[in-house]
C-alpha cells in the first residue's frame, strides 16, 4: 500500500490540451501541492501541455512510473491496464467511472481489469474513484481541482464515495483538522478498506482514521483490525436500508439485520460509529484536540439557557459535571456585577462583563485536577468583538499548555464564525451538543479495554456435535430432539425431556419425568413454529391429559415423534441465538424472548466468540435488563449461569461453521440458573463428519 502514497514518479493517462479535459486537473493538483517527483503525461494523440511532453502510449514512457493514474473512457481502461502491466507499472489508481455502478453489462470490463492486474501482479484502487492524497509525500491526484490548501496533520480518510470523501476533506480544511492521507476507494475491485486500514494502522503519519463505507467487503477482518489498534477509528457506515436477508427463516435472522450487526461489531471493536456527515465532522474535530483523560467535564457559558442545554447533552453522553471548588469560584464571584446568579457547574457567566477575565477563568478551569475537559460557550457582538476575538485566539494555546481539550462553541452569526475560525488554532463549534459529542467521542476513542477472549473451563463434545449436525434434513434443519442434544453437547443446560413415538410412549415418558409436562410435536421444518401450528401443549398434569393431547397431535399434525418435557415454572423467558452473517461471521444474540421476541425487538448482539465482559455487556444493554436483576420483588437471574451460556454458544458457533442459525427460545433464566426449553438449528453445506 505504501507505494500508492509515496511514489517517486506518476503517470497521468488521459491528459490532453483539449478544454475541459479533467486529466489536466490531476496535473494541476500535483503541481499545486508541490509533488517533487517525475510526472509523465499520456494521451493517444500525443502533443504537449504546459511545456510537458504528452506521450502517445505507455510504452513510450522513458521509465516505468511507480504510480499510474487512469482517467479515460471506460472501454479503454482494460487495454491501458494491460499496457501498464507490460511497462512494469505495479500500482494504478483508476478514476474512470461507468462500470458496474452504471449497468450490469459493464461488469465484463471490470473482469478484464482484474484479470490483467493478476497477470502482471498489479494492485489498483478503484475504478470509479477520485484518487489519493498524501500530505507528507506531497502527492495529490484527484481529478476535481482542489482549490483549498490541505493542512498536514494526523487524520487519514478512506471513503467509498468520492463526493463524501471530498466533503470530509474540505470540512477538515475549514476546521483546522490536519490531513495525513486521503483515499477514495470507488468500486473496491482490488484494494479495499481492509487493505488500507491494515496499512494506516501501521503508518507513522496517521494518528486517527476516518472511514466512510457504503458496503463492507470483509467485516470480520475489519473488526479484527480495529480491535487490534489503539488509534481512533471513526466509521460512517451508510446504506443501512438494504438488508441481505429479505425473508428471515428464524427469529434470530429476523432480528439481527445487517446494520444491527455492523453497529454491534463496531462497538465491540472499539470504533466510533457516526450516522451523519455532521455528526462525523464533530467527532473528527474532537479527535484533533488533546485527548480527555476521563469524562469529568466543566461547562462554562455566557448564557444560562445554553448551560442548561449543555447539561442535558452531558447527561446523554454520560459525562460527569463535578462541583467547582470554592477556591475556583471565589474570584469569579467577586467579579460579577449583581451577584444574582448561583455559580456552579455548569458555570453561568451571564453576570460577568469583564471579558478580559475569561482567559484566567478558562486557565483555572483547565488546572482543576478533577476536570478532564472543558466546554466553553461564548456569544458576543458590537463592542465586545475585539476582546472576544483575542480570547478566541488564546484558547488553543491554553489547550496545549494544559494538555486538556476545550470545545469552544461560539454563539455568533456565520460571518463572525468565519472570522473567528481564522484566528483560532483549534476547531470551533456552533452549539453545545456538538462540543459535548466531540469530547465524549474523543474520550472513548482509541479502542476499548477488553480482557483477552475467555473460553469456558470445559470445551464441548465436538464429536457428538458433529454427529448431530450430520442428521440435518434436506433443508438443513435439525429436529427438536437433536437440537436439544446439540445444546447438551455444548454444555448448555437443557430441560429434562424424553422422545416418544406414540401416545402410550408419551404417557410412559411423562411418568418417568414427573408431572406436569409439556408435549411438543416433532416433524421437520414445517413445524418450526410449533406454537402457531398447535404443536405445543403446556401444563399436562396427568396420564389421561397426556394421552389425549398426544393422540390429537398424532392425528392432526402427523409428526414423526413427540417430545415430552418437564414443565418448568417461573423464570424470565429469553432468546439466545446465533446467526452467521456473510461479512462478519457468527453473531451471538441475547434478548427478551418467548413468542413475543420479534415484537419486542429488545436484543443485544456481539460477534462470536465473546468473553465474560462482553457477555455481561450484552445482558446489561437490554432495555429490559432490570427484569433480569430483580424487579418488583422478583429474584434476579443467576448472572454467572446466563453469561456462561452466552459464552458457550459463542464458542460453539465460532468453532462450528456449519451452524448457520441457532435459536434457543425460550431460554428460561431464574435464580437457580438457566435452562433451554426449545431450540432450532439450521446447518449449511455438508456438515463435518464425526472425528474430522
């Protein structure tokens, strides 16, 4: 990847003297940033432009360039890629559009490009991209003319959309956020976010990473990379309306839609998820400030109303507002005019008109040992402008001296904001909510402290699991007895049960288990939702009740077997499941369960396997978590038993890729532990044979 950003020579394919030629902008951008290496121009008609020779073909170039940038009609690109390969070029940026994003019949052009790149061992970015920038090597090859100076710094941007990427690039330039590298990925035919992320994590110039993605090529690899780094990674993932599963074949597949998996994976990996361009820009601005060492916030405002709004925002973002000391407040109290405002945190300076004191107040706030960050809100106009601008110009210096962040929000008109931004050495904010979002995200950035992945003390019976998976029907489903035995082999507790072939068998089984019992019909995929089909009868208290219910099931549903299960009373019904996401792999789901699981939609997701800390987070993040911790006189569930079941299911799913979906619904949880009452398992492909 490094050669994409640090070439010693660049060839631009598609430059001509013709007015409106976009290739000329690439040359202008290279010259504008001061690229020190050789620049070669290529166009079929040859000629000259700005004193530079235009070669009529790649083969005529005096040397093999380190990087070739292609901006020619789509139909010509495969041939040019082949020409570059013949010349020995190893890195390409294909900015041309008009491939599969335009029409399906253009896919053949992409196939030709891929085949040529493989033949000659080339890597390429694109097609349908804007290009790359590296401020350190002074490389800039986007085809839009960049008329704004890019400030060097530590943020690297990867964007699937060139337009969104440029929006972030320009937004950073306007907000004093320095750029290390920029890459527009386009169709991601060859180089994708996984390749670039792995490079940027190791890149010494890059201190923080911003990704804009509309699709994720290899979610599990991206997750592992983000989890491995201490660098802050911000991900703006859009295109959330489309899902890869239009019809869910189990409760878990229905609940764990694509974006829910993305959200869970990014959170688990320690990335910061942004949902809008505006939100993302605030987060990036926060990352350019000194990193907060904690979540203790001082709010200082000239407006009491804005202070209240800031306090609400701090609450929403779990920021603390420690009380100010009397030593800190005393000089402020003396400087107030009417002493009509009670001074506290948030600190309302509406009664203080000596703006010259603002520098000392902010400096003293930053010096407080129990303050990690400051939100400073200031509004001014008319005769207050000059002294306020002096204050704005000083804030960045105070940040640097204290090594603490200040989110400075100016309550001024747009024209004054532009003037103030020119004076400030740090990003400015418009509202309290923006500043607190930025500070909160900056504190969370750089990964989350999670223990190493933990396995449970004992493993699972792998040979038994493989034998059971091999019994799946032609649609991939295990029948209920095998699904329950599978859980037992994974050492997940299962309610006592016996299988029966007819009504008399069922009566005998019930006598063995003890009354009351539950009767369930077993008949393959058509009885997967047994409750709706009349295939479950609860609370059968004697032999005659069992006999009648069993005979009715046999007559009406024609099951091949019956399951007689001990009727367990009490406990909270949960759903515990796994789905295998095509991008992220096995995903564990925990939620409030029973027949209303899909209606409630109260679930928490994590990529498998999960450790005990992550399993605990899954439980605690449920909206109905209070029900599990003891509610209105009900005893709490046995937390350790529930977390162990979550971990065991995660281990099973991560080590048995043949399991496509698994639902335990309900999983009864109570003070004595957990017990699986019903389960469904779907297998994909050929299940592994026992002993393999």
